[in-house]
């Protein structure tokens, strides 16, 4: 067996160049592949623990765990419980051209048979037939000018259809909406607008979905973590952190927090808006999972409480598909010029017109209703199976969204369970992946997504997960 060390030189921050465009975890994957291809990481060589490498590179631990996880799925790296992540003994083709071999692109990450990864909708039920019909209708109605290229801020028909939907479904208070290529693109424009107005930091949830804070950090804003508990963001701590750092903007997911599954408590919604008014600040509301509520109507957007202080971001990635590449921003009038002035990528006009047709014709609403029924049934089946197979664990989260938070028995580490589950062909996410750098509050949790899991595989997935938990808790039987 290879010694428990790395064959790469110690200057990781120099050798793993994360320069260039794109998400940090993708850039790290590229750098690691290059290190394997160039022979600086020999087969069997151990890589640093995710926390150590994150500290060396100045990135979040989530960036490292995502890169490691994808490269393990590709066969470039290997992960074993109780041992370091290593370069595969026979590394998969990493796209090199050594030895005169034909260059082959890196394979797409494979999905395991029992997929409990969070953040993924059920792509088997994308309304393909409705999309085809809406495309035909949109093309028939489109003028030559419509097909000339994207309109800054979005095509008028798409903006009108999105605004009508948000007024009815999310109770927003607005007279206009901007169309974006997704929530991340909207956040990048918001970050640019904040920087132009003199902001240097933004309060973010801890734990939390890291994508939008990473976008803000890449633009130049310093993320300031604030605790989340069963009532959502702790506004009292947010006030203290804001006073200490000078932050006057906050990024929050009030409807359904990831990964805790909490909703922002009513008194905290009011308190957050009061704080924003007191400091002349901005609340950036990520409408993550907002339309996936199963026990009651989805809670109204926070934006409706204070349209002049709350900027709402959303997308179709969880309700239709990430491939649609379309989102929106409801921007307070004061911030519209700065938001529009930020450079960005506009979504295809044709995509906008198709989405407008889906919204106006009722197909999108039908798709949402069917999805709520399907996800509610699957969530119930998952929770019931967890209670049967893992009676020593507890499940947290509203009856909403596409994930639940599983609390493991005392002393059982989520990362160890995730590695053991992977060997049983089950994909799960350790809760610690979503803690702020330096945090360890979520080490004993797993985030279980059920969006991509077939109904028939729920029982088998949980049975295998339970075996992984027992293996970590008690050792091999």
C-alpha cells in the first residue's frame, strides 16, 4: 500500500493554480487532473484532507469536497473509509496526450444507482411535450426582430409572464422583473451593484448552500457567516456581525433554508427588514425551493414585506431543469440602474419566449402541481424508511423542498458515512460540506436529496445507507 502522504510538493497554493473563469470547484478539479496527468501525483499517492487543502488554497471546504467527489466518480481519485483520498492506482484518462495517445475529453461524473444527492430535481419528469408545443407556438409568434438576439433585462413577453407568475405565486410587490440566466448570474450582478455602492461585505447563512456566497466572494465581497437554527437566520447575531464588519447587505433563503430545511420565523422576517431600513441596507432573498411546499401553500416571498429593501432572486433550475438556464431578479427601483449596468450573460431569447408560453398557457403551473404531489409522496416514503431502518437518527426540515437533514447517532461522522455509502453505490452529502470555513457544527449530519431518486429505489437506498451507518458506528460485522 502506498505511504499515507502526498507525492506532490508542499506548495499547494502555487502548484494548484485556480486561475481562470468558472466555479472554484471546477477550477480545482481541472488543477488536480493536471497534477495527475503531469505525474506530480503518482498512482496511490494520498491527497491532503479536504479541510487542510481548503485552508491552503483559501477556498471553502465545500469546493474541495465537491472536486474530490467528482474526481472519485470519474475514477481519477479513490476514497476509502478511514484512509486519505488517493490518486487511483490506475487513474482514469484525464485528457492528456502523453505517449502519443489520442486526446479524450474527461468523462462526465457518473451518478450512483441510489442517488440521494441534494439539489437535483426529477429530470425524468421534465415536461418535454409541453416544451415542444411551447417552442412551436413561440416560434410561430416570434417576429424577425425577436430572433435578432437577447434584449437587455429580458424580452418584454418573458418579463410580463414572469411578473404575472410571481405576483400570483410568490406575492411579490413589483412593477417589473429582470430576466437572468440563473440565480448565480443574478447574484453576480447584485454583487457588482453592491461594490459600486461602496459595500465590501455581505452577511451569509452558516450553514448554507455555498453557490451564491461563492459568486459574491468571486466578485469581491467578503462573506460574513451568521448562524442558522430552527427559526432560520439568527437576526440578533446578524446585527452583531454587521456592526463589527460594517456589512449592510445580507443573503438569505427565507422560504426553505438549505440544508436545515427551516423557514425564517415571522418575527425574524420583520426584524431583518427593520435592520435593513435602519442601516440603509439590502436584503438579497434567494427563493431557493420556495415553490416546493407540500403541507400548505408556499410562504409568500419576503420581498412583499419591503419591496424597497429586498431584492428577490430565483430560477427554474429546481422546478424545470438546470439546463433551461433561466432565472429572474425582482430589483428595487433604487438598485435597477446598477444591476442593469453590470456585465452579464443574457439567456436565449427563444428560451425566454418558450418559458413565457409555458407560464401564460398554464403548462408550468400544471407541472408544478404534479411535481408537488410526486415529491410529497417520495418525501413521505423516504422519511418512513429512515425511521424504520435508522431508528436512532432524527430527521429535520419542513415538509418541503427536495432534501431532508438526517442527524446521525452521537460520534458518527457524516463524511465517514458518505464514504462508506459510496462503496454501496449510494450518493449522500455530509452536512459539514455546507458549514462555513472553520466550522464543524454539522459533522454529525447528512443531507439527503430525493429529487433524483426513483420511487422504487427509496427502500433500497435507505437500507444501504443504514448499513453504511452501522459500519461506521460499529465497524464491519
